[in-house]
């Protein structure tokens, strides 16, 4: 699908399989999510611009490439987005962070917003929105709507699993936002869960069920 990149690196696929297994413990799930998010971060930042800084090596002065890390914002869709956020910050510690609190009403499957905090000048930054599951797309679309309302113009979306229904919905709502995912699964079930999926990412991360 146009605008969708599936990150099929063997390490990502291997770790994802362990995350899907129902017997994987909460601690194991969290550790794998953190590890996999560094790999996803590597892919989504592959084309970031570099500037140069004058540094001194033990030998000479040189112009050396550096990232403009402060220009980057990771926007975590609470609460499961925080699992991806941690690994991303391991790789880009100077990135700014936005939190968008959106939960899914289990009956209507519609997003309900309860929290929003973002750094200033979103319009000058690359905003990488993170949420492990792109299911119906409702929460992700609502989060991106909100970030755009606050000025964000340059966005990318990273998830672990996407349902074809969610991908289509998201791409229709935000065709300017490229999506990076480790897998496109089969479909959504009647409760809006991704199949085969991995269950409720938030519950599996925090042991709440
Ligand atoms: N959110 C989850 O955590 N899991 C799904 O399968 C769908 C949405």
C-alpha cells in the first residue's frame, strides 16, 4: 500500500513472534517491545537530515555529522505508546516528547481524548507518532488530528501491528503521514482487536489483565 512501509528485518520479525505468544510474560513483553522499538526507530529515522559540527578528534579538527535531535518529537499515544517511546528515546535521547491521551471506548470503539501535552513550535519539528497497534485507526487519527491542530506539519506514524482496515482508514484521513509497521495482520475481529495480533498491548505491557 502506498505510504506504508513494512519493516521486515529478521530481528524485528523474530522479536514480534515472541511478543505474539500468549505465554510471554509481562516482563518479557516489555523488554521485547523496548528492543523492537529501537529497531523501528532505526528505520523511521533512516533519512533524517544531518548538520555538521566542528569537533576535535585526538588527531585533528574535523567537521562531523550530527543529528538535530531537538527538532525531533516522539508523540506517544497513551498508554501503550509509552512502550515504543522508551526504546526510541534510548536511541535519540535529546528528542522532545509529546503525550496524547486517547482511549478507545470499548462499546463504540470511538476515541475519547483525556490528555494532551506537546513541546512548542510543532510546525518546525518532525513528529513521529507511536502506538503499537493500528486497529480501527480511530485513536491514531484523533491523535494526529490533534497534533496537526497544534501546528504539526511533518509527521510519521510507527506501530508494531496494523490491521488492513486501520491502514485504509488512517491513509484516507491523513494521506500525508507515512506509516511504518512491523506487520500487516489479517483483519479486525468484532471487538476491534487485531487478528492474529497479540491481544491488548497495554494490558500485556502493564499486566493489567
Ligand atoms: N489495541 C490493542 O491493544 N490490541 C488490538 O488488537 C487492537 C487495539
